[in-house]
C-alpha cells in the first residue's frame, strides 16, 4: 500500500488473561496492575517519538483494555484522557468459541484444532471466529482513510496484520511475530521498528 502516513502502534497493556495464556480476542478483559504501568511507560516512549503529542490524532479499538491503555497514556502525557477516536475495525481478531480458553484447554476440547491452525495460521478460521486474512480485509479501508501521523492503540493480531499489509511481511510469517506490551511499534516507509 502506498501513501500510508507514519503509524505509532501501541498494543494494550497486560491483562490477567495475557498472564494465563487465554485467548482474549474480542472478549472485554481489563488491564491488570502491570498493564496500567505499561500504559504509563508507553507515554514516556511516545514523548520521544512525537514532535507534539497534543497535535497527534489518536484512534483506539473500542474494547476496554485498549481504551484504558490510551486514557492512561494520554493522562501521563498531560492530554485530555478521553479526547481520542474509536474505530470498530481496530478490534482484535476474534477467536469465536475458542475465546477464554488456553491452548492446553483447547487441545482437550478440540484435539486437532491447533495443528490445523498451524498449517495455515494466516487463513485458518476458528469456529465462529475470523482469520488474519479476514482481519486484513476489515483493516484495509481504515488504513486507506488515514491522512496524517496517527497513534493507534489496538491489539496483537491487528499489529501482525499491519505488518503484512504495510511492511510486506509474508502472511505466513506475520502471525509468528511477538507483539510487545509497553512499547511502541512504528510503521514508516514500508518498515516497522520497535521503540
């Protein structure tokens, strides 16, 4: 994709489900204490990356953990905590009926599911869920609408999809990238870099 402005991508802070290894997807789980600290830390990182944080556009997934992350970061930056936009297209990839389970629990309930997903992680659709391929189609119109540098607070699956679309990472490789909490992933000039 051509002409994408710089995106400063923030994954939401840690939740208890992250710690437990549960698939969150679009289930609304709040930040834990470390997640709130990570949100403050992200603000400190953003001050080094933004010329004027007050002039930046912020677009946030509407899920509670992303909104809380954005509000803590904005408050830490001295900005109005709630002066950001939300966009449903930035919600996490949904794992359908798998959400709330750990991989170990899923292996007990659906013995072949994990192996089937590993064969084609990009295209695999969990029951009542969506694939990364489907997520990209959800994100593409949003990406094309961007016209200025934007801080995005969203989810790990969304970051992986953006890696494939913006930075031309092979679709089979993108789902394997670790997406950090408490750091900023900058997409610029068809590349990405962690800060």
